C-alpha cells in the first residue's frame, strides 16, 4: 500500500518536515534516493542534461564512498545532494544514538543541509534533533518506481496525475527501480515542459505555506 499523493491534511501536523517546496515560477523538485549507482545514476544525469533540468539526489553514504567519481560528477553537473544515512537505516527500528551516528557518518562524505529519512520513517525524537541541523525533506508525489509489480506506464501516470508547481517528487536511482524510473523520467520531463513547470534543486528551498 502506498499513496501517490501525500494528503494535504497530513502536512500541517508535521511542521518540521518539508513536504512541498516553493511553487514560484512553476518550480518542481525531482528527487532521487539511494544512489549513486553506476549504470543508473549516470543515465539519470544524461537524461536531466538533455532537458536542462536540475534535481536533488539523496545519497547513501556507503555508495558515495564506493563511487566518489560518480558523486562528484553529479555535483559538477549542477545537481544538489542530500543525506540519506550511511546504509539506508530505518529510524524507527534503531535507537536515537545509533540513528544519529549513522546520519553523521553519511555527513562525512555528503556535505549538505538536506536530509531524507529512508522509508520516510523516523521517531519524533529523531525528527526534533535532526531538524536542528537539516531540512528534513519528505514528498508530496511518490512515483512508486521501485515496485516490480507496477508497470512503467502506471509509474508515469502516478507522477503526471499528481505533480503541480511546488511538488517534491520521489524517484530512485537504484537497480530495483531502474526499469520504471528510466522509462518514466524523460516522459515526465516532457510533461513538465509542456505544462511550463521547471525542475530545480532543493538548495535553500523553504516549505510551501
């Protein structure tokens, strides 16, 4: 079970979390979780370049350590990075100490003030502490690209049916999501261009009010 569009009623109860960004100028915010991943992230970068689009990559620290050249290329091409823990840790399954240590380990290789919790899962105590150092980025549009039973066409509809100015859209640059994501991404970028929406990074973005 997943929700493509995060219900608006949820957002006011989570003031410490960024669900939508500034919609000014038709901005939308495409995000990619779980990379960098050779054979997938590099293809994403090429697609984004072809549409002159910028995005934010929430990176796993262990992957950045394995593939520093790919991480550096991502930044050199004008994209933003965010912390996604060292090894995709679910905050609700671990003590605050273990979780904070994992986040800080990722911070050694990902220099960013943006953070997204894996699975969107954190304890309130973790939210309170991490929000003092990071902008915690959630989403309002979920592509569900990682779901193997989902067709690429359905993945595309998930995004195009829900995206609007200010939307934060979740994709994954992982092997698991690659088939759906690589089909969907260029078609989403075409759709955004037709609607006059412009993909931008989340650097310095504040939550929409």
